[in-house]
C-alpha cells in the first residue's frame, strides 16, 4: 500500500525533515501499516499501536543514535524500527531470517540495548548514563518503561540508585493500565490516582492566584506555604512517590498528543538530573478490536483486519489450556490447590481458575522472583501451589527456586509453559535452558509429558506429590494426542517403552517423543526397527529401564528440546560413564548458542533437532548408509 508520508520515510533524517504539522497524519499511516503487517505475520499489536505518538515525539526531541533511547521489554519497538530506516524490512518482522520483534543491536545503530524480558531498561539506562559521565560525554539517555514492568523490584533498585546519584537521566513511564493482562497491586492503584489527579503546576498556580488576591497578606502567606511545601506536596503533588525516590516528576501527559508530548519531553531534556515523565496511553489505540481486547492482541497470531478474528486456528488443545482445565477440575475436590501467575492469567491458562477460585488465585504482577518465594510460603502452610510461568521467565527466579524452595524441599509445582523452542519471539523467549538450570539443584523432580493425556496425568500426580518440588515442563502450542490415557500410570522416575526394536534405541523426553516416533515410522519403511523410549523424568532417571536398554542396544540416540550442556543428554551421558557402559551415544539438542527467531519447524531443521536428524544418524553413522545405499 502506498502512503503519502510514510512512503518517504527511509531514514530518521527523512522523519526529522517532515513538517511538524504532518506528524498526526504520519501517525495514522504508521498505525495502519503496523495493523497490515501484523495481521499477516502475527506479533505484538496492541502495545505498538499504543506508542505511535510517543515514539514519534521521542525521535523528534532526541537525536538517535547519539542520544540513547532504550525500550523496556522491546515488544513495542515496531514504530521505532519503521522510522529508523527499516520501513520496508518491517514486512519481514518475526519471520525466519527477517527483522526481530525486539530491539537488536546487529539490526541497527538505533537499537541501543537488546531486550525481551521486562523491567531491565532503567538499570541499563542508568548504566549507559553513568558511562557517559565517566567518559565526559554529553548525550541524553531515555528509558521507556510500561506501568506493568514497574511492578518488578529491579526497577526500584535502579531508581533508588539513580535518585541518589542525581545524574542526568530520563525515564518515560508509558502508562496504559496493562502489562499483558490487567495490572494489579498497589502501584497500579497509585498510578490510577495519578491519572485523575490535578496537575501539580495547575494546582500551584490556583493556590497562588487565590492567596495573592488577599490584600496585603496574600503574598506573605504564599511565601510561607512555599517554605513548607515538602509537607503540603503530599496533599497536592502528583507523583510524590517518584519525587521521594529523587526523580523530578512530570505528568500525567496525554500520550496521543504529539504536540504536548514534544513540549514536555523538551522540558525533561533541559532538567539536569533524573526525571520521570508520566505518559498515559491506550493499548491498541486506533484499532477497535485491539482497544476492546488488548490482552488478546498482546501477542497475536495472524488475523482478519475487518473482524479481528484469527485467520488460522490450529487444531487440538493447547498445553496451557489443559493445565488450567485440569487444575479447575482437581480443585473442586482439593481445596489445598492454589495457583500463581506473574501477570499472565490468560497466557498460562489460569483465567478460568481465577474466575472460579478467586480466593485461591494470586497474580503477583511482573515479579517472578516474588512469585517463587510466595509459593514457598504457601507450601509451608500445607497448601499445594502451582506456579504457572514461562520457562524463560523462571530464569529470573533461579536463586529463589534454589534457596527458598529446594533447600526446604517444599512441594511447589513449577508449571513451565513455553519450554523448548517457542518461535517468533526469538532468543529471549526460547525456553531451552530449564533442564540445564534446574537439573543441578538437589531435591527437585523434573518431568515432561509426551502429549495431552500424559500431561493430564502428570498434573494429577504433581497435585498429590508431597516429597518436594516438581518442575513440570511443556511446550508452547497444541498438544499431541496419543490416545493412551487409560494406560498411563505416572510413577516417580518411571518411563515407558513406546516402540520395541533392536540395536538402536532412541531415548526421548517431552515433546521430542513425537520426533522419535516420526523417525521410527520412517525407518520402519526401510525395515529398520528402532526402540523408542519415553523417559518422562529427567530427575530421577529411570535407571532400571536405561540399564536394560544399554544392555540390549549397541547405539543410543538421545533427543531433547533443550541445550545439550547440562540437559537431559548430559544426565544420560553421566549415567553411562558411571556404569562404564560402552555403547555408542549420539546426542541431539541445541549446541552452545542462542537461537534466533522464526517458525518452529524451520528452527528445528536449522538446528537439527528433529526426526530428520535421527534418521540421518541411524542411516549414515549407525548403519553406514547414505540415502539407503552402502
């Protein structure tokens, strides 16, 4: 589609040269372009529609890349990418080998700091500002952070530090009343009050006007009130909380008024110290379906623009919904079950649980560490907490898992959603390290289901398990159905033989059992029979079954949707070394690298973690064949 103004924006210089009177028209075109692209590619729609005017104003006031603009989380950086020379490339956003959905330093000099998880921008921005001071430079540093991200403790550690140092540094608080789901907690309530509070400047002017009108004594009274303003400001000053942290507070400002935004950002730029600019925006602005359901358009698959409905719906039931559905069912008869989420009741499948058992549901906001220790406290009093959290987000609570849960052997269940490759969100969101970072912690049980039926049984098992914490790991997307629900019996540290072959055995865990079965079916067409073993547990290993496999098979292939270092394969290898087994072992998993974004199938093929790799190993390395020939 041809746009009158946007089509001429090939660089930030082009944007800077645009007449200020045309910015509202440009904003409208940018918003339409984002809707068009995301409707085809999928992506973070609502958050980006909400920051169109804010992004244009920021780039109008600040001189990127000399001035440093840092986007917290980074999923709202689409407008930034479009006007900093990536307009045409934006059509490839989140596609395999295309633009990342997050800031990437290798993409552009305007992407100052790489993000993906929330609440890091203030710390990073302060670090950059201090580096500037050490190096005697003079550029500005701006960290843009959402109100949802402000629930994380790391933000206040950074603000406390910045306020004490008094260095020149700007934080723009993008307040849209949302993170992914509706914000909760005391800070959310406080910001809600600020949005409706009168402006400090207007209040001060009104007081002065009234007092000054009193003959003879009015000016004296006003000067007296000035001397005690530190007391009075608690009554009349919005943002006193931020002021007490050492930040100059400006706002709240209409985040969709480019002229107002530009004016107040210029004021902030002149202030020689830490300043917080409070901007109020609407998530999903300009697209009615996203305005009405911003949570559904946070990370959206492709959709029909006219209706807002998803174009393609995968068949089957998602693992997230299975978790929620099963917990609701179990909780009707088990009053000890409680559920915890870190600002993601919808994404983790807990929305129904939240509605049916509100007194047993706890949303901690974007505070994963707190969520872990909260679960530990609940478990201390004989409750059964299920903490549903994305695998890559639990990384933030590693010390709490070790220190607060595992040392005390508390029966917390970590429901690790989005484990393994997750697709278009890329490096920061792939859950390919949880086997590795959890497996070396004593007292924790780690298991992963091969499909829907087994997952339900594992949730039931976990709800009754009282001998310590459990990490229950499952992938993003639709579950696999094996139709063996009645035959599944989950016992601690026990796996199952799915296919019985000879000479070659594939030991798989979790979602990768599917790939092992696919490989087995293909090999069988060439009359090659292989054993497929579903391990179910990483900790404890099914040593009895693995011993039997080692004694009856010369070649062992392990496969996991995790990094090889410290993962499932490492556990198998270490066990073979301990037992002095002489089998040939081939490990399939992710090598020592971060994995880019793209569709899951392409990534499996690129990183050789799929049925094709199993078949290649069996034919070429084990049987000495290539393409079926000796």
